[in-house]
């Protein structure tokens, strides 16, 4: 018999949480978030959670008024409050996981912040973490000692782009070597959807002290539709380099598919690239940094609430996440 499920969304993720709750035909659990004059705060559930499986939705991107650090702290404190209120289990539902890029030492005495985030969430009592398309899946899985569920937006991207490709020759391009496996998994999924062969390509990218370099390009994109696949867009440099490299090699058109659209200052330059037809992202991070008049119809934001809702339902009911991702 399943334990009762309670679903919460902290205020900064309230809109996304409401969409997930609607998919689950649930109401969000009442809770209090109180701010104190000195900047401290408290959060607590206002309903009985004893013996229940609690799911807390909170996407950990920085925004005006709340940094990623603020959100991480609030999530941790609320998880702790739920455990103290005798929840049977607590799952952190984190569409965008902060610090996932700092997953290894690249310089002497570097921090491995991904692991520190895992330790914070585990220390307050998180039993499971659900997230979407982390930067480095192996590093994510190895950082946590609690259970993890890694969801993928690839199925949403395939469903969106497949009808737009017609019979054009298509290439899936990874804009750096670290993303080759991600791009290849997407390519294989797209091949199954289209029932035809899709070519692959990749670029060299080196980053040091914020400077990106590397000129090697492997693959033929001439006269073809190129799908640039990445996990996120921050400043836009990686995608811009990919589009410019495709333009220099006579690609027909380019679409960029990146799960998390952070769109930091400088990313607006992407919308001035004539060859870049569309940028497609998930709604794990709202595109609040972009001016609507700049975007026009060139940005597509895909909803992930149904994916998260189905994952939560399967976890609570003992269903298969593997089957969800394969489907």
C-alpha cells in the first residue's frame, strides 16, 4: 500500500509547482515562508505530514532577490523542517541543480562544489533528489549518497523538432567534447523517431579563466540542418561558436537545443545570428533575463511539468523511471 503523498513548492518555484500539482491532480501543501528584518527566514509546513512521502519542488537558479545560495539554503531548511515533522521520506525535486558544473578539480586546491551541495541536502534529511539534465551525469551520481533520479529532456526535444525536419539531411552537433555522449544519445533517439540515419559532428572547446578556445571541427554540415545539443546556455559563447563554425562550413540552418536557458548577459547576441533559426530550451529556468522584443518567435520554451509529475507519480507508486525515460 502506498504511503500518502504531500507536494510542496517553495514560493520562488510556485508557478512551476502549480503546474506539476495540476498534472498530478493534487493541491500544493500549505506552508509558511517568513522573512525577518535581518535577512534570516523560516519555512515550515502548515499541514500534517507525519508518515507521508513529501516532495519539495524548488529550482536552484539565481534570480533578482534570491541567489542560488539563498534558494539552496531555503530548500535545505524546509527539508529539515519536514523531517522534524515526522515525514516518512523527503524528495527534493530540483529542475535546475546549482553548482552542477563544478564537479571536479581543474586547478590546484579547487573546490568540488557538486559534492558539497550533495552533502548539504543529505545532512538535512533528503532521501532522494530528482533533477533534469545535469552537466555531468557520472559526477552527479557519484556525488550523492542518497537516491537520485536523473530525468532527461531529450524526448521533449525530439517530439518538438522531428516534425520540422522534413526530408532534410540532418546533423547532430556537440559543441564540445564533454557533451558528445549527450548529443549521441539524442541522435539515436531522433533516428528512432524519424526512422532514418542522422549524422553526427563535434567541436573542440577549451575554457581557461573564462576564455574559450579550440578550433577543431569533425563532421560534414554543408547543406544540412544542424541541431546543436547542449545541457545549458549561460553566456551563449559555446552555442555562438558552434553556429559560426557551421556558417563557415555552409550549413543550411541551425537549431540550438539546450535544456537550461540561463541566458546571462551576452547571450542576447545569439538572437542576432541569421543562421540560427530557433533556440529551444526547457522551462527549468524561466527566460526572465531576455527582453521579449529581442526574442520574437526564435525562442521556444518546452514545459517539463508533465515529465516531473509522471516521475513523482511513479516514485510514489513504485513505478519505473527507466520506462518513463525510454518512452
